[in-house]
C-alpha cells in the first residue's frame, strides 16, 4: 500500500473517530439537559407544594355553649342543623381580644379562622354530645389568607396583600403568645374538595381515582389478554385479522380526548349512564388502555420460544392446553408490565374525563362505584384554575402525590419484569 493511501486511510479514521466522539458528546449533552429539566421541574413543584402539607392553626379555648349558637334544645334536630356553629370560634376570638369592639374590626377578627370551622364543631358534638356545657382548648384551622401570610412571614418574605394592618397586628400578638403555629395538615388527606382553600383536600379525588382504576383494570386486562391470545395463537392469518391488527395499532395512537367524545356520544347520550361516576370513567379509560394492553400482551406471547409449544404439543397437549398451561404463564410477566403501564397512563389522564362530566365540583367522599366522583388529575385541573393564591400550594402538592403514584406504578412494572421474566 502506498504512502498516499495510508495517509488517506489515517485521515479518514481520524474524521470518523472525531465524528463518533462528537456524536457521543451530543448524546451526553442531550441526556444531561433532559435530566436537568426533570430536576428543575421537580424542584419547582416541591418548593411550591411542600407548604400544603403544613397549615396554620390558632389555639382557642372553645366553650360549647348552646345559647351562643342559638340552640335552646340540644335534642332538637332542626335547631342542631341550622345553628350558628361558627359563633363558637368567634366568641373565643372576642374573649382573646376584648379590646376589639367595633363591628368592622370584629368582622376582620373573625376572619382569622376558617369559615368551615363551625362544621368541625358540629361533627364533634354529633359524635360526643357530652361536650355540651364544657370548655376545650383546640387548634383551629386559620383562614387561607392568614396561612399564606404566616408562612411567608416565617420565611422572611411576608405577603400581606389581602390582610389589614389590624390583622397583621393580631397575628403578631398570637405569635408572641405561642397561640399560632404551623402543624401537619391532616385535613388535606381527610377532606374532599372545597371552595375554601384551607378546607380543600384530596381524599375525594384519591378515592375516585381508586374506584376508577380498579374498574378499568377489571374491564381492560382480561379483555386485552384474551384478545391478544386469540390473535397470536388461534386467529387465522388473513386480511381480516390484518385489518384488526392495523386498527389496534392505530387506536393506541389516537388522542385520549377522542375516547372522551366516544363516551359522551355513546355511553351518556345513547345508553344514559349518569355523568361523573367511576363506572363511566372506567369504561372510557378501559377503551383507551385496551390497545396498549393488547399490543404488550402480544409482544409477551411472541417472546415465548416456539420450542415450548412444540414440546407441549409433542407430548399430546391440545392447542388450548398448550396456550393455557405453558404460553400464558410464561408470558404473564410481560402482560402485567403492560397492564401496569396502561393503568399509569389512565391515572394521569384528564381530557377524556372532562368530556364525560368528571369535572364536577364534588365535596362528598364517594362511597361506591356509582357515586359522583372526580379523579386526581381533574382535581389538579380544577385547583389550578382557581384565583386564590393558596390553591397554588394545593395544586403543586396534588401534582407531587400524582407523580409519586405514577413513579411507584412504573417501579412496580420494572420490578415485576425483572423478577418474573425468564431468559431463554
């Protein structure tokens, strides 16, 4: 080989090696940028949402006086329902700040505590009527504006846009006496939705998501696995099965809102299924996840070596026995992985559920599959559209919980895949 040819080859190798190094560098840069974006997203969400797991409480001495709330007979159900329960907290605040005498100032003083506090008193006395006529020291949930200001004040960045100077002075006095503090916000996990930010919780959305996902799994997994087994093991190879396979692959790529429109047109308008119930949401989500489960199940079935089938058939097993006793157990890990990934996608969906009315304002915790309910992504959608500043914390905290569930489901899918799959 001549010197010129060797020089050309060496030069060509240098260019190729340089191009490979540049390609690797750009790949590493892309991965680094992607990770940085994910980290930035998580830091932003956690920094905004961590405050929702703590709430501002004010310590008050509550006297359960029937006359103070307009009850003459504690056994009268009608008086019990229409009593002014919020007045118990108002009376305690007036006793704590006796110098506040004007009506306008008292109204501002009463706004220190949450408007929903009276319902807590009512529930407590319903469960324990022996408290009538007694006094009890309680930590009362503060109003959302007080909560926002107190948290920002502790962080040396006070935000007092919606507070008066008198309210700020009262908060300072409560802080100096140790009567105001941040505590773990249990109500966030115990309550349903509310128009008062400090009273709003995610329990209703969590229960609604649980009911919806359980029904989605029960409807989509058996149907998807059965369809995959038939198409892969029993269906004849002709133009009709080819058409079915093409349509299944196309349905997996259809935007999710189309399934919501399908549910609105068929299941609500034609079959008359009530809006905003987990059963309807599960039907729509099952149709959406069905193509994914079929595709992943078929891939799992294809991964089973043909020798397994040939050995079973060779010892006298029928086609059905071979599939049920050998192919299905060996492909089940891949099927479960696909089902979990499909459920994770269903958990994060919002668009199809908006179309079937699961965007309704639901205060009560759903008790069954036919009770009105919402789901966690829709709850986030509702809160993020609210003008109150306190709902920003609630929204970010709900996103943290939703992401935790999604990451957990994907971790379970990876674990099952690694734990149960077999290498051939």
